[in-house]
C-alpha cells in the first residue's frame, strides 16, 4: 500500500480541481507533509487528505 497526498477543490460550476502533491510509503510520512501543505487550503471548498492506495503491481517511490 502507498499513500497519496491530494488537494481537492470544488469550483462554482461543480467541477473538481485536484493536484497530486506526493506519494508516500507510510501514513506518518504523508501526514507530516499534509501539515506543511495545509497552507494550500484557502477556503471551505478546498481540502487536502492522505488517501491509501492498494496496488498489485510494484510501485517505485522516489523520496526527495
């Protein structure tokens, strides 16, 4: 399992904007980055979250 940190925003026309901020091998690492990325949430129609992703194929994670 990997964790992705994603920013989501509902626009006025009910379209959804999103940005994949990063991919992490642990929830703790994702939550740590979420704390920093929280400045991206500037109004009530936006949010960021760590989402678990399960895959059957091997995933390469490059940590900066």
